[in-house]
């Protein structure tokens, strides 16, 4: 009527819903009171009943018989549980089903069709999704919007403005009711099929757009549809639609990787591979390869310690001899090998899978195989004009350069990669090249540049919502604070990074932050805290085989032992680190182990040997083009001072010079046999 206005009655906010429920429960069950023991269960009840006052009142009448914890558990069967309203209330208010039945009976048939088909969605949908899934057999596509509007007016559908646009969702109780109605109809399978088709096509539409300037928008779009994507996969497997299931998961790995959802990716890919029904050989091979890549990221097939011991055995030595094995060849055979690349028909998809395996293998320390696959992928990217692939391959090469201590190549490859990624507008790509560039700047003592690179990376990661990358950058800034001896700031940044990683279930980010906490604790003089962190980190590395950091952990434990005066433990730990450093061919890790050994030999009253080791370490750093910056010389200066005091300046310089000229294998052999 003229002059009337529409007043929307929203579900109660959680706090108000809790107060209403508590009051009604106390009336129905004398002695009930909201307290710390039951407040969480009450909040679950209020949330699952969407804050609907009548539903809360019905639930409150069941507290006397069930208690709040059991009631919360039984809401999956809410229509059986929420019965028996207040005496004297109308029949339509006596049970939750009667409440919704009454609203259902007021709907037209097209409105009922749209309402029950909306229940195929999980956690809401866009208008485009509603039109794709709800139209057909009784409802024209162009009528869906009008029918949705009428359902919104009847408070059966909630319309919400979100950062990704307008979404429509059903309250949980309405969704449960509509799902029952949908399953009672003949078009249930057809609706599920349209839902699967729509979300598979959405994932495939998003896939290439996650590699460029639309990355942020499409990440948020897929975030909003995560529940629907999972439901679509479950539907495909249940229907025996292998091809659809495999298409869906093939389109999502980059989304999962960017969001750090390694476990979800692995589970989804494995689930899709179990789907029955026909599927192209090429598609199935690609999904197997993607599954293997995420499995590698979740933990390698063999820890470095085992590989190092195998190398000792092949060299006719034993680990106890502490003689470092020869460095592995650049194209050494790794325990993991994927044999189905050639089954993948599309050459770009084949090359990208090789790159992905290279990325994963580098993460677990299989650097030689990672380099080989990167070279193969790069050749294919260039042949087929895949600019993103070329940028990614050069970014991967920069990481290899870092592992090998090849600083000139690191500078060259990382700069080329970041330039290509910037031209493509790919924020993630810029982030990947920022870490090698920051390390290079740190090695050169250019700490202002390090800070600028890390802060730029932090800004990009926060803008894109990449929590795992945010955690890494916070830890990087924490490392920088260590170099300026700002122990409190370093601890604050590393703790923040650790908490964020824990929240995301990002184990490597948590460990990376704890390494920083350990380094800070040792430098601040808290050896017990440092050792506690380091033992936890070392255990994680032994399980997960993320090899490049192992020499650092052993070195830090060795320095802790040395500072406590435990010469034997310090010597043993640094010799272990030296063996792994020689195996990984990283001259900076080699130098760190030699510097640690020097400290152990000072404790053993062998200052001349310590001076030789310091000379060998300096030569290794010079060879890598990475002399130790002033801010990182704390341990070396302490050990140098002790050795010089014991020997005198002239004798120290003579022994130091001898060490710079002596082959490391001969030096260590001499040390371990005398």
C-alpha cells in the first residue's frame, strides 16, 4: 500500500542470540546458566540456527532433556530434534519443520523449484551460478533473478554484498529443508550435474587468470567458492564422472599453491584419481603428476641424512669418519622420478608440470634433479612462447644459483625473472624472486636494500592475501633485525610470523620462524631457549627433508655447544654440518661449518688448526663471491680473537694463509686422523 515501507528483520547477531537462548533455556530448564563450560556449545547452536528467534526458542526447550553439548551435536538432524514448542502456540510454531512448511506452502511452484535447487550450493552462490543451476524444467533462465528477489523478500534467501559481489545463500535450517525437498524430486541428479558443470568451468576460467594482473580478484573469487568447488568434486566422484573430476582438479593446483593449501590439494587430486568412469590418458597422467608434486611439497621421499649416508657408502666410507663425500653431479639420479610426462598431450602443460616438479624437488633438497627438469621446462617454454613459464623457470634457476652459491648467476637470473613477472603483472612471481634478491643484497651487506625488498614483498603478499608469503617476509625482516642486534624486534617479528604460519597450517613457515627465534636466542645469550628451538627444527628437517637449511641448524647447535665449552659436541656437530655442506655443494654452508670447527679447535687448545680452518672458510666465501659482511662476523671475530690471542698475530696470519691454500678434503682428512 502507498506509504508502506519494507523493514528487513535480520537474524539476531551472535551475542543477542546467545542472550535470548540462555534466557529461554533457563526458563525451560531451571538451574541452567551460561558459563565458561557451556558457552562454546551455546554459540554453536546459535550460529547453526542462524540466530532465528523461533528456532532458538524451540532449541531452548530441548536443553532440559539433552543439555547444550548434546543438542549442538544433534543439530544435523534438526527437524527431529526441534519439536514440541510452547503450549498454546499456533501449530506452525510447534516444530522447526512446521515453521518452514508454513513458509513453503505460501510459495509458487517456480519459487519452490528455485529454492530447492539453490540447496545444491554450499555457502551461497552468485547470480550467475544461480541462473546456471536453477534454470531448466519449469524455470526460464531469465526468470531466476525475479524469483530470487521474491525469495529474498520472504526471508527464505539472504542476499549479501561481499568483496567479490552479490551472493545469495540459504540459512542453514532453510538449506537443510530445501535439500530434503530437492532429494525428493526427479531432477536432483540434473541439478547436481549443472552444479558440477558450472564450477568446473569456473575453475577452468580462473586457471590462466591466476598468472597475471587479475590474480588478486580471482583468488578472492575462488576463496568465496571453495565450498562449492569441494562439493562439485564430491559430486563428480559420487556420480562416477572421472573426466569431470579430473578436469576440475587440474584447473585448481595454482590456486591451492598460492593459498598454501598443500594438504587440501593432495587430498583433492587423490580423490579425483579414484573417480570411476572414462577419462583421457593425458588428463589422468597430468593429474597424477600434480598429485606427486604436492606430495613432494608435503615431505620428500628420502631425507638428506639418508642420501648423505648413501653417498658415503658409495664412496667406500662411513659417516663416522666425518670425511665429506664428493659433491653430487649436477644431473644425479634422485629417488623420485615421474615417468609419464610424454603421456601429456599438450606441450605447455607438460612443461609446466616439469617446472612444478622442479619447484617441489628444490623445496625438499633434490637440487640436481630440479635443475635438470627446470632446463627441460625452460626449453619447452621458449619453444612454445610461454612467457610466464620462462619467468618461472628463471626464478627457479635463481634459487638453484643460491643453493650452489653462484652469486653472479643469482643476480643475473633473478633480475631477468622479476622483469618478466612485472611485465606480466604477476605478483606471486615477483615474490618468488624477492627472496634470492634479498639474500644477494644481504651477502653484499646492503641491508637497506634488503629491507626495501622484504617490505615490498610483504606489501604484495598482504595485498594478494597470501598468508604463507606474509609469514616468510615477516621472518625475513626478523632476520634483518638480528643483524642490527635489535633482539626484541627480531623476536617480535619471528613470533608474529610463527603465529600466522600456525594459523594457516603452514609447517615450513612455522619452522622458518623458529629458526629465527633460535638464532636470536643464541645471540642474546639464552642458550637453553636456542637449543630447544633448534632440536625441534632439526627433528622437523629430518622428517621433511627440506635440506638446504640443515647445515645452518647443525652450525647453530655447534655454536651453542662451543659457547657452553663442550668441545666434543661442538666438533661433532660441525663435522656433520661440513659433510652435508660438501654434499650440497654450497660454499657458504661449507664456510659456516669450517668456521664452527675453528671454534671447536680453539676449545681443544689447537689455535693453529683453528686459524687454518678460518682461512679455508674465508677462501670458500671468496670463491662464492660472498665474503662475510661486517654485521654477520660475530662468531668469526670471537673465534679469530681467541686464536690470535693464543698464537700471536704473526703465527695466526701464517696459519690462516696456509688454510686459504689447502684443499678442504685434505684439511678435514688431516683433522679427523690426528
